[in-house]
């Protein structure tokens, strides 16, 4: 008498055809945005390190806005608090979509990216503390450990820009995993910002913010998506959240998660639900303008030794900057790869036949590219004008660069194989508009 062994569970299996289409469209915009992000960061570094650096810092510190509303902010603060709210609004849309109609709605599919993302947050944080304390000695530097959350987030735009430069044809399942991982990262980062980087809360302003937030939610649920109606309400909600002491980008996330993602009878006339409409209209604005402008103001650091912050030599002597570099390069890799391996080990799952563990290792290295949220948390941890903030900015840039180079070295080995696989996947012999491999998945 023989017993039949059940088939092993597969991880990184193919996504559904609609999910693969969504990922492809979203990542195309993010890849272009990543290229613009890189240009903005290089321009900021060049200007801030040039003989004309004083004009750059004067521009970043120029203040504008009504002081009576607590909105007399520098241009750098307007970029971090204002423009990034658009980025986090898109993040809110992605979060809700993933939980309602995306991969995260299925607990079995969600378990892997969630486990990998949480390990990819926890390990870098622990490693940052260990390195900073080890290099910093007795820990007498009071604010040193405030930056523990800096290396916890993955910058999806930069990561995808690296893939675009490499020409790597990653399988759709890995690309979907990378996007989902970044979405979960964003959720954790938003929670960290709200809980750990809020000093005082003005309860009155926060309660008042609930009024425009509720009105915004009511209007979008009723499919009243006129820009002239929603933008003033969104600005009011943002301003009140900012006045409450909670970082204003949290308002963007909340509003994004209020937008309906499922299509109903009212959407049939326009063809798409409000979430898809907003994503189509605002993602190019976020990736093409808001995030690059933030990067321009956040990445400007004088790397020269005679600069105000001591440049690269001083950054490499700062335990916080060293902690960020090690945590991004080593911590993220161990966290994401280790979380994935442990998930497979304890669930007795196996990799999809098309993949190897070296692919997962390369993807884990790629997750060490931290930029937008890492720079934001660095400013919140140490203050926008602190010398240590300058050092941490350099740490984020150096760590991200090292992670990108190492990921390129690992992933390029599979580049030719994936290109051939990509050509095979595009075959559509039955002419139904979907590749035959997706048809076989549904049989």
C-alpha cells in the first residue's frame, strides 16, 4: 500500500493576468519616476558640493506660507510635508487595492511578502542599533538611536529604475513581489512615522481634521470626483493634520485608503472605479514631479571635506551614517532573503520552477535601495538642519548605491535567461489576448 505525497506548495508562482497587467503598468511609471529621481538627486549633490553651494542651501531654506496657519515653511519642508503627501496618497491607493483586489486579499499569497517585508524592517532596525552603539561607544550621544527606522523602507522607484538600466527581464511574479513588498514597507513606515516621530499632538486640530477627511470619503464613495470639489477638501485635511503635530503625509495615506477600488454600477459609464482614475491621473504627477522635487531638496549634501558638515569623511566617522549603510546593504538583504527562506522552510514550500534562490538574493539586495522614505525619516529623526542629518543623507545615498551595484552583479547573471523566458511567455496561440501561460494557470 503506497501513500501519495501532496504536491509541494509553490512560492513566487505566476500572478493572474489582470494582476500582471496592473503591475506592468504601475511599474512602467515608477521606472520613469526613478530615472527622474536619480537626475534630481545628482543635480542636488552637484549643486550642494559646488562653489555655489550657498545658493542651494539658501533656496532650500527659503520660507514661505501663512504663519497664522502654522504653514510658514521652508521650501524643503514644503517638499517633504506637502509634495510627499501626493506620493503617500498613491501609497494609500496601492495599499487599499492590494488588500481589496490585489495579492494581499488572499492570506495564502499575502503571507510571503508580508513576512519578507516585516523581516526586512526588523533586521535593518536591529542592525542599525547594533552598529551605531558599537561604533558610538557608550551611547552617551542622546539622539544617536533616533534614526533606527531610517533603513527600514525600500524605494520602489529607484529599485525599478535600476532594473530598467540593467535591462533585466524579471518574471512577473518577482516584479509583483517587489511591488507588494514595497507597499507593505510603506504601510510600516507610515505607522512608524505616526507613532514614533510625533512629539506632541494637538487633539483639537486632529479632531477638526476628521471633518474634511469624512467629507472627502463621503464624496468619493458617491463617485463625486470633481477636482475643484475634492482638492480644497484635501488641502484642508492636510493642513489640519499638519497643525495637529502628526506628519502631514499621513493625511495623504488616509485619503488614499478612503477611495473605492471596486467597480460598481456608477463606474460603468466612465469605465473605471475612482481609485483607478486617481491612480492614472496622479501617479505621473507623483513620480514625475512631487518625488523628484523632494529628492532635489532632500539629497543636497556637500560631500567635500571642507563643507559645513565635513562631507564624506565626517559621514564615515558618524555612527548613525555607518549604521544606515550597513543596515541598508546587509540588514535589508538578510531580512528579506531570510524571511523568504524561513517562510519556505516552515511552510515546506518550494520555489517556482523558473526561479532559483540567487534570484531571491538579488531581489533582496535590491530592497536595500532606500531613498524617499529613508531621507524623510532621517529629517524627522535628527531635524532638517542638523549636521547629523547631512551625514545620514550621505549614508542613505552610499548604502543605496552599494545595494544597487551588488544587486546588478547578481541579477545580470540571469538576464539572458529571463529574456528568453519573456519571449516565450508572450506567445498567444489561441488569440484571446492573454499569454498562453496565464491560460494554463486557470485550467
